[in-house]
């Protein structure tokens, strides 16, 4: 058995899943924890700034409401002094009620003092006393996150000015980075410890399982003496104990089965019939010597092969068909030198629950019986009352010759010619009977192929036109279009030969024979052959396809007909899925037509 790869082993999967679960848990906890810490730090930073800004606003309010004289410092000087003592780590601007900057903590922006500020938040604070709760913006130059506040300076309901503040929040996020680093290090330490614990725990599970696997491999080799080592009495330990009990029982069952198998082998070895046993998938598990000899296969090579392949029926039948529908089959293994036919009877092996557990095939050599049956069919086909007429004629002429007519130089050649003619007619009759016998047989099969019918029809007519002896004109009405028919070319050739031969036999000198090919619809074509012969009486038209039926028996025999040509043609056309019929007027001529089906899907392809 193939060794299990490390990355496919339960050991690796267990540790991986264990570590991933801890990692996911740590990540979820970390995300929640960091989010809460970030929110708390930002809130604390914002509240601290707001408290300091409120204190600054109070001090500035006290300075702004004082009435100043010439001896007192100016408001701008006092404001700058207050700003120096407060919020040194922030950019703070103080704006009076006229929107002029009167103080700033940024020494680089001293030129702003005295200028008017037109920012919308400042105007809102001056006009409506609106206090911006604070918003976080990104400094375009440093890229730092900045908390921006706009706080009005009020005295009662009067707005004396506005304080704008921009404070960097990078210290808050530096603390968050430190916390994240601490959390990552803790996660790595926890995962390392978890991986070690997972490896130890996985070993406690996989070690007994690995031992059971080794025991299973030994059992497949037929070794039932090895036992699984028990490492504990938990669930896996109980499984190991059960596995050892199973091994013991399998050893006992194998011994019993082996004894029964030997008994069965002895019985099968002395049977004259061939026997094949299969499993539920149709694979051969047992074959006796007579069966191997009948099929001419070595026993060792066919074991585990499909019984359908060994019998040579895999193309015709499936195992399900054999089990459900087929009780017996006749297999023909005949060669050109020797006939050989086997009959196979099938019996299904089923459990009490109805589940199919296998198949038994019993083989019989029925070559001799089939040979006798075939001879009987051939005899019945050949022995017919139609043979009496030529035989009687021949007997009469031969008796006359025997009585001395052979010495008459005028009569003897004529008698011998009649005898030869009757002999040839009997040969044709026997051939036609054999043909009909084959058509009546259920085992008869056509060898079909796609044929371009106009070209094929022209070739048949060409052959008759080259070999005809009388002065008869052939007229062809055959459209040159792509028309393909799936048919047995030899059999339809025989149909056309019979029809055209009849037309030639009954056509007068100087007559015409017309050949027509047309489409009936999208599903079939129609072929017609029309002669200018004597025609058929209306009362006889329905019987022309009967076997041995002749309208004019005397003339038919004179022309060499057997009365089977149209019967054979009808059987063959019907076997192709078509129809055949006769249209005739006495004294004018006869038309014989037949149809052949077209395959619509194939027609769409070649169009």
C-alpha cells in the first residue's frame, strides 16, 4: 500500500487545525481588544484636550471682559502669555469676535496675528456659538493624524471669540503599535506552545491508528497472528481491542471458507459441464476445467476478468441485462473448418435481502443439436411442392430418352435442352427458397451503410443496359442531388435486380422502361420502375407479392421465373423500414414502386 505523505497525514491535519483554531481565536480576541483600546485611547485624548481647552477658554474670557486702560498690557499680549502656559504641544489660535487672530502657540505662524479668519467652523462658532465636537484630519505635510477642535469663548450668551486647536494624535497610535507588538509576541508564544501540545495530542491518536493500519496490511497478506498494541483503555483503546477480536474471527472464517472452497472445487472438477462463478461486479472468481477447455482459455489468466469479456458478449449485453432479463444465450464460436456452438445458462446468486452477490454461468456444448436443427430447417426450406413440376418434366423427358428417343437426332437435342432448362429453374428455385428462409430467420442481419442513392441507382441501370439482349429503351428520371440512404447495398441490389429483370422479361421489342427517383417527403424516397408490358389484371395485383404466385404461370415458367422474386423483394424492403407496391393496367404496362426511409438528422448534416 502506498505510504501516506506527511502533509496528507492525520497527524499534520490535526496539528494544523489545532493551531489554526487557536490563531483564529487569538485574532478575533486581538481585533476586539485593539479596537476597544483604540477607542478608549482616542476618547481619553479627546476628553483631556476638551478639558484643557475649556480651562483656556475660561481664562481668556476673564481677560476679554476686563476694561483696559493705557497702563494695562494689551489683550494680544495677555492672550499670548496665557497661550504660552497652556497646550504647548498643540497648535492653538485665539480669534476675537471680529474674526481676527489675536494669539497663536505656533511661533512659525506669528504673522497670522491680526489677520481675519474666514473658516466656516469659526464663523459658525462666532455667529451661533456652535462648538465643533472634534474631528480627525490628516496633515498634508507630516502625514500625522490631527484632532481639530473649534470652541467658542462665551460670557453668558455673548460670544467673545473662538479657540481653534490642532493636536497631533500620533502619541495615541504609537501606544497602539506598542500594544499590537506585545499582542503579536504573545500570539507567537501561544501558538508555539499550542503546536507542541497539538503534536503530543496528535501522537496519542495517530500512533494507535498507525498500528491498526499495519495490522490491516498484514491481514491482506493472510497474516492473522499479529495483534494491535493497546496504549490505553479510552475510545481508541477499545477500537484496538475490537480490531484484535475482528482479526481472530476473520481467521476462523477464512479457515471455514477455505474448507468449503476446497469441497466446491472438488465437485466442480468432476462435472462434465462448464461452470463459471463471478462476484457481484461480474468478475470471474472460479472456473472449472471443462469451462476453460470449452472457451479455450487458461484458468489463471481469466480470474478477475469480466465474464462478459471471456464469453465475448460485452458489446451486446451489460451485466445488468444478464442479471435482469437473460436466462440463457447461444454463442457461436464456429470457424470455416469446424462448427462450434455453446449454450450458456445464467443463474443469479442473491442474499436473503435480495442483494445480488454474484452470477453462475453453466456452459453446454450444443454444436451437434444446432447442426441437426439447421439441417432440419434447410430440408423444410428445400422440400417444396414447387419442385414437383420440373422434376416431373425432367422424369418424362429422361424416360423418353431412355426408351430410345436419344437415337433420334431431332428429338434428342430438344429433350436435353428442356431437361437442362428445368434443371436451371430448379437451381434458381432452391436459391430463392434459401433466401426466403434466411429472411424468415430471426438471426438474419443486414450490413447497412450510408449510400449516395442516385449514383448507386444509375450504376444498377448501367449494368442492365450493357447486358440486355432485346431492343428496349431506358429512360431515367433521376435528379442529381445529395440523397443518402442507410441500407444494405447487396440486399437492395437484389430487390432492384428482381424488379428490373421482370420489367425486361415482359417488355416488348422496341418498348421503353422508365426509372424514377423522387422525394416523398423529408423522411423517405420513392423508387419506381415502369415497363410497357402486358400488365397485370386488377384482381391479381394484390397477390403478386405472395410466394410462388404467378399471373401467367405458363409464360412465367417459360421465361424462367420461380414466383419468389417479388416476395423476396417485399421482405427485404420491409426489413429496411420501407413499403413496396404495384400499379398496373392490363395491356398498357406495370409500375413497381418502393420507398426507403431517410434519417432526418443525417439529412440535415449533408445539406
